């Protein structure tokens, strides 16, 4: 059993919006936590994952650097893994580095963060900027990895993270260089298969899906890397009632701002 979110954008509290002409209260981490706890009561071994862009969108973003409220709340709710979205870079390299330090030193449980296509080699060859060095140090101290392996009952799940091309184009303040997402995921999946004994490979991707299938980044990823069992597709705020299926790979999305909690068994 898997539950998932993406693009929650600092919406820790419920909010009111119009749905089908009616003013409706939606979202909020308290409600999400109630649903997650109910799911855990049924199956304590539920995997809980997030697809990035957990920050920027409400006043809570103003304490992003100093309190890491969004990431610490994901940890409080027992999220296993998340990844970076483009909005995590909005306060520039120093802001993201400070947020990671605040989360790490808070004493709270925090989720693993995975992203496999940061191109440190290219950046080091050109000489790291101050911001790039700051992020490299913060990533290392937090423990950001290409992938992580999560044990749920008797099931071992590898979770790899990736940052998409459109996400990068939407992150003008991001100083990092990235490898091609598909090639990086392919290489990481090969590494997982060579070095780990796992039952399932999941990708938390901040890349997205589009109506034009040829340009739909996470659909192209599904087709190119058939060893992925599941892609949690963030970035495009897509709500999918049913997974998009290519081969044996499922692509899932549940919409933005915590309006929905995604679930898949």
C-alpha cells in the first residue's frame, strides 16, 4: 500500500476555494495526517512518499529557511521519502541549504531526500560557485542520495528521485547543473539492480505529465525505463483518477495543495 502527495506548496492549513460553485474547505496537513494514520491502522507497512514542491505558496514559506516547517511536517507525518521541486530553489542556494540545515538540526524525524541527476562532476570541472559548494555541503550533511531502500514488512522498495527538464526551466534561481533525467534514472536503476536486492523500484519525479504524450516527461520516462514499477509524477499539478500505464509501469498524480491524498495498492 502506498499513499502519496506532491506540490503541497506550504499549504499546511486547510483553505477555502470554490468547487462546483460551492465554497469548500480543502486540504491541510491535519486532515492528511488523519487519513495517513487511518491507512497505517489498516497496514502499518504503508509506504508514504512525496513528489516535491512541498514549499512556497502560503505565509508559512516565510520561515522556510529558519524553521523548515514543510519538510519537518512531512517527517512528523511519517513520510518515508521526498524529492526536490523547482520551488525548493526559490530562496536561492543559500536558502535551500539553510532549510536543509534547519530540518537536520531540529531533532525531528525528517524524510529521506533523493535526486539522481544532479551533475556534480560538471560543476566541479567548471569550479564550484559559492552557492553550489553550499548546497553540496548541505546535501552531504542531510544525506541527500540518488536513491534509498525502504523496508516495509517483507517488501524492499528502492526509491529513486529525479528533477525534470521543465522543472529546471521553471527554476531560474537554481545554480545546480543536471544530467538528462531519463539517462540518469536508467543508470541509477542499473546500479540498484547490480547492488541491491529489492522487490520494487519507485521513482519520485518532479517532471510531470502533459496531454501531448510525446512531450509528457514522466510518460517518456516510463517508456524508457521499464524496470520502474511506479512513478509518482509531480510538477504539473495533474490529478489522475486512474494511473497512466506504460508496460508494467504505473504513473500516478493526485493534484496540488494537499486537496487530495493519493493512494495505490
